[in-house]
C-alpha cells in the first residue's frame, strides 16, 4: 500500500511538472500505473520508489513517473464534431483568409499517441484539390516521450484503428503489419512530433491558425488553465481558431477568444475589434501589428 | 428503425441485439445468409444489416453478392460486415462486394456506435455532445 506521504509527493511532482491535478480518489490509478515502473527500476515497492525520488534528484526517473501518471486516452476523429467543423467551416474560411500566403499552421497541443493530428492529416489529404498549392503544416506536441515515440511510428492495434476510424480510411491510409496497422508515410510525413510542456515557453510553436487543445484542460486547476490559455491564445493568428475537448470550456477564463456555437458544437475564435471584447482585443491585435484601424 | 443481425452464433446475436436495441433499433435475427434473404422479403423496411462472414448454408460474402443484384446502385439497406476475418485483402473484398462498413471482431459497443454514426445511423439515443 502506498503511504499518504508518498502519494502526496507523487501528486506534487505531477503538478509541478505538468500542471495536472489529481486527488486521493485517483490513488488506485497511481498504484496500478507506478507498480510496473517501481519493478522495472528495481524498487521493492512504490513507497521505495517515492523515497528514492525524494532523496536524490533523478530527472529521468521523475519523468518516467510523471509519464505514467498522465492519462493518454485518445482515438481517431474523437467526437467527430470538431473535425466536421474543421472541414465545413474553418478550412473554407482559412482558404479565403490566407489566399495570399497559402499557408495554414495547425497545432495539436497535447497530441498523445497521435490519433488527433493524424486524423487532421487524413482530412487534409482527403480535401485534395481544394488545397492544391497550399502548405498545411501540422505540429503535434506532448509532454510525454513515451506517447510521442508511439505517435511517430504510427502503429496502432486492431482495437485502436477501429475506434473512430471509418473502414475506407483504414484501407486507404494504413498498411497491415501482422496484428497491427501502420499509417502510410504520406500521412506520417505530414505531422511533426516533438516534446513540449504546455507550462513552459511556447514561442517555439510560432503563429498558428488552428489549435487543438483537447482533453487536457480538464486536468488543470483554474490558475493553470488561465495561464495556459493566455499563452496559447497569444500564438493564434487573427483568423485563427481553438478547439477544446467535449467537456471543456473557457467559462470564467479571461482570454482574447470568443466562443462560436454551431449545430456541431462549439469552438473559439480570436475576437475581432468590431465584434465584442474590444477592450482586450484591440491592444492585443496592435501588439501583433495586424490592427488596421 | 429495423436492423437484421445475421450471425450463426447465438451468443453473438444476443450481444449485438442488446447493443443495437440500446441504440434504439428494432432487432431481427438470422442464422445465415439464406435466412437473411427470407427476412428481407418479409420485412422490406429493414434499414440495416450486420453480417458475419463465416456461416453455414450461405456465408456473408454470398449474401452480399445476392443482395448486390437486388440493391443495384442503391446503397440501401446499409450493410455492416462484422467478422473475425481481419486481413486487409478480405476487408477490401467485402467492401467491394457492397459492405458499407467493416468491423473486426472482437469489438466494443463504442466501435459499433461510432461506425454506425459514420453511416448516419447513430440511432436516436446516440446524440452525444
Ligand atoms: C487525454 S490525452 C488527450 C489527447 C488528445 N488531445 C485527445 O483529445 O484525444 C492528454 C495528453 O496531455 C498530455 N499532457 C499532460 N500534461 C501536459 C503538459 N503539461 N504539457 C503537454 N502535454 C501534457 C499527456 O501526456 C496526454 O498525452
């Protein structure tokens, strides 16, 4: 049994490293996730693993522990709705707005094992001629090296390729490898994966037109949420949009983003100077040198 | 909405039936392709079929072939193949014979629900936000 002191210690490093908040109700989760790590690293118990971490700094072990405690649940075209909105509203709008540069930057901010960015990549591929001559960049980042490793390989189990993925897409974009399925290079090459902690400096991401930051805010406390959203919205271009998870919203959070409700669900848009929220938006746009007025 | 579950395994028919009923379907059953054709004659309002591959009398592919002539270019009723056959070439074959979706066994209720949603057949109880 994990001691209260050690449990609290694990929660505190998780919070420090990733901003994720867990409480005692998740004790069983911590136990099942950390037991294999304790065993692998030669500790006789989770308590011993915890004590070792308290006693000496070991960034690698610390990272492993943090990785194990995070939830990586994801699947292809998760919830469908955001992807429908992307196809029917966001892409057509961006194609108009970015006519000159013909460049669209997409960022999946907590991409886990890759299903989310790859769904976007398949969708872009399907749009074919509509995007001929355009450069669509998809960046995918996550705090966990483990999930990034799997994402880069693009190899999924039979169960994973059935979750959310339609059969025509499976046949078109995957190669069967024994019991697993691997995404073809045409899709894999469209996505760039790298490690990035949302609590750290995000400037390496650059300007982005579309941000998928889904099913991660729910694990943050309101202070962390506020902080992360403020820094993400700084990167979003004036015509850009943000998608959150199905049970996430920016209620009670100050930002330069406005909620757009559609029949398919909602997303967020950079507020324009003439549409509400002028107070915060105008200086924000001026700072970015894009304000015309 | 009527669905016909075509599978020679009683337990599978039972599980599938349960899942589909939960989604709001009225469920009919058939043990093999021939029975399925009889049911289709009796109930022309069947809108969806889930079809196993390996069955006695008439297997799933033969059923697809038999239905292809009847369905013509109309994609109705919708057909979802549900089978332990999990080789890509087999899946390609079923799709080319007229299946609209393919589910590899074992599968979960979530997978079935999602796949039916692609086909616009999510059922009334499936409007999750
Ligand atoms: C539940 S998954 C969501 C995956 C995907 N966005 C989706 O909605 O299906 C959450 C991911 O967030 C990552 N994560 C947790 N804390 C993070 C942080 N501080 N910075 C970046 N990623 C983080 C986890 O490693 C995990 O892969």
